[in-house]
C-alpha cells in the first residue's frame, strides 16, 4: 500500500536553473506542508549539503537529489537520483563531464538567435546564471522575456529554443547506463523523471523503461508538475507493469515561472510502492 506523505522530490535552485537558493526553497517547501524534500539540481550536487542543512533547520526530512540529462534514441531524457552519497567521486566526476560543453553550446545558441535579430543573448543569459557551468535554455528564455521579445518563458521555448527553431542546439548528454550506474554506485535510487513529456511512441517508451530497469533503475515519477491527471493513472499503471517504485515532485523552478507550487500535488495513487519506502535508511 502507498504510504501517504507530502513528499516533493523534484525541484531546482540557483545552483542549476532555479531562481531561489536552497535555503529559500526549504522554507517555501515547509510553508506548503512538505514532509520529505529533495533538491534535484540539473547535473549538479553542489547544493546538497546546504539543502540538507536547510531542511533540518526547517524540521523537514531530506533525501539527496540530482537530475541527470541523458541522450536516449536521439532525445533528451531526465533521470532523477535520490538518496545517494553526494560526495561519491564517480558520481561527482560523471556529472562534471555531463556539464562540460554547455558554454560552447550556449554560444552556438546565441549565434542562432543573432541570425534572427536577437543580439547579445549569451551575455544576457549569463545575467541569470547562478552557476556558469550550467548555463541552459532556461537562462536564455529568461533573457528573452526580460528583453520583451516574448511575454513568458514557455513562449520563448515554442518560438526559439525547441528543435527546428533558431536558438536550438542539441547537446550530447550522458547515456542512460551512465546515469543509472552513477546513482546506484553512490548508494541511491534512479527514477525516470516526468515520462509523459518525452512524447515517445509506445515502442520507444517500452524500450526506455526496459533498458532503464535492466541497468538497475527502480523508480518513475508518477505525480509530477508536468503530468495531467489522466497521466497520473497512465504512469501508475506503467510503474506496476515494470515493477517500479513511484515518485512525486513538482519540478518547481521559480515563483514567477512554475505552474506547480512546491508541495501542492495530489498524493500518489494507491497500490504503488513509494520511492521513499525503499530509501528509508537514506532519509536524513
């Protein structure tokens, strides 16, 4: 049976592409009734000790977290790691390698935008970056909103930063095996993040879940900020089919940009094993 718990195990701070510090996120999570929290910055664990200390100060339970970018059959997929040792050398080095190349990619994105009349995008995006190693499309989106090119970040992505648009540049990320191996090697549990977002065909999605499980992956986000209510049920059934534990997380980035607030999602559907039941010994 599912353990009912207001757990939010997916959000981002200024260490990657969020706008709040780990301490401010912890305070916000606590205010919204979160009982178990994880900070999952992109390809980075640099905020983990701060987040754990902030959670403790707020009286919240905490799981270490990260969100690793993976290239799978030509698409970018995200794998969340939970409950690992953030000082594990192989994990830290793997994430450092994954972050490599972001600056070069960002400069290419800026060149593409310049060709359609948007000048100075690289320098503009840098103003929004907390960690220069992690400059991303989100930072470009914030610059284009500030510049008045678009009204909101979602519009920027649609018009400029998705495949086939002027500012899109693909990046070669880690492999699925890499991500799962780094996480499990550091004592953690690997989770497929927001699976509905990838728009895979049924065969492609089956391949993703099969390979993920074969590499030692154990979880899937069922209730997440980018899933619709019907998709909660779809991925609850997928979790049962593949024997995966279920996770829950808002994917919160910013008070101004995120549609789902920390700690406000519905609880997990019944008859699922929550990831936190498998990670009980790793909860701080």
